[in-house]
C-alpha cells in the first residue's frame, strides 16, 4: 500500500529475471499483460525495466499517478495509493507514475494500450494521455479504445473476443517473430 508499492514492482521484476536466469525464457520472448491496477503494474514495468520485456499489454490502465485523484473514481483510491497532495506520498507517486517517467532516448518495448470510452472507474484519459505522450515523443505503440464496455473494455462476448484477438495477435507478433 501507498509508499510500499515499489515492493510489488521489484517482486514482479525478480520473477522475470529468475525466468531468464533459469533459461525458461529470454527477453525477446517475454511479454506481460494486465489491466486496471495491473495496467499500472504493466506501465511501471515498461518504464522501470524496459530491458526485460518485449511485449506489454496495458489494459484499462491507471498511468498518471500525479493526477489520478482528479480523474474518474480516482479520489476514492487514496487509501490504497496515497495522496498526490501529501509531500511524502506525492513524491513517491511521481517516482512511479508511468506517465511522468517516460524519458527520451530509452528503448521501450512497443506497448499496446487498451481502454474503453465508457470506463467509469479508471477512465480512458490515462491510456489516451500515455498514447499521446508516446506519439509526441515519436515512440511506437498500439492503441485500441472500445466505445462500449466500461472497465471490462468490452460489453458482450463479441467485443471480448475482438479484444482477445487483438491482444494475442500483438503478443504472437512480438514474441514469436523473434525466433
């Protein structure tokens, strides 16, 4: 919780490093996917350890940790993430905020951002802002925004199937084309 969240990110990276060290996989064949808070995890991983991942699917993500309290339902998450207005918590949130830590000249994996226009929990603004930042910086990315579906990014089985097809096609192209 709050300023202890870096432990989660470090643990996730340690698992990937162990898989590579044990030769279970390698970076060219390592992809990650997560949504909502897991979308934040994916965004943090992409920014903190771009060298570990070749594919990153970032679904209905929380990516602007400096302004999240002013977006959608974000104000209600301060008990979990902390307050950007608190000096200590705010400094930590800025240090992990994927949106605020993209740097020029870094070779990031080409991410796939997914969101939903009608997501009333996280809201599409996080994915839109990150995609716009990548575009402004000339960084490659994929983006998909479903106009239905809320936080699930799909309102019915057909939309779920389309989203899964997009995600797994992206993963296959990124991970299997590196033989």
